[in-house]
C-alpha cells in the first residue's frame, strides 16, 4: 500500500533590521522571506505580519501590535507610537502564516527624553535699515519634529 505525501509550506524567516528610537515613538524596519507554499496553499504569503511590543521581554501578538499594511511585500516599516519618555521596550516582528505565528528575535528599544529645541545665534551680519543676515544653529533632542522655523 502506498501513501501519498503532501509537501507542507516552509515558514518564512522574519527579522528586525533596524530600530530608530525617539522620545515617544520608534521606527522599526523589518524583513521577511517569502514562505515556500505547499501545493494546496494560498498564493498570499502572509495572513498578517507586523510588530508586537511591550515593556516586558518576549512580546507576543497578545501585547501591543502594529499590523503591516501590505501582506504581499516582504520588507516593511512599522512605528511604535505613544511611548513613554526614557523607557525601555521590547519589540519583535511577527508573521501569521500556515496557521501559526512566527516571531523574530527581540530587540530592546530605549526612548529618549523630549526636550525643547535649543537655538543659538552664531552671528549677525549685514545689518541694514530693514534687514539683516542671521546665522543660527538649531539643536533638536528627543526626536520631536520642527513644525516651523523662522526669525522674529
């Protein structure tokens, strides 16, 4: 008696490539290989993929998740938002495929403190009756975005 063998799919590798922490957010770049599909499996490689994070080690999809928008593209970027300043978080990439969830190794993320930008006037030159040339230096710490720059 012969039994037919069915090739199951091979799960992808998933990894965090880089993490860029700021004061209250962090940008996480991830990479995943496409899974090898078995003969009766869907052409869509991932049911879901993204990142999961927590202040505890080894986060899972039961913690905070950010789902990637496109399941067909293997590389993706996700942003951790509303983080505490000067706090440590743990993040892992995940993919749901072939009825199970696979995880990357965890990465440790430490946020910075948010502080106001520091503006230092370096020089004032060519002072006229209605204008002047001002050279300033702007130092931003903590990852906040500059909404508006100018001189008053």
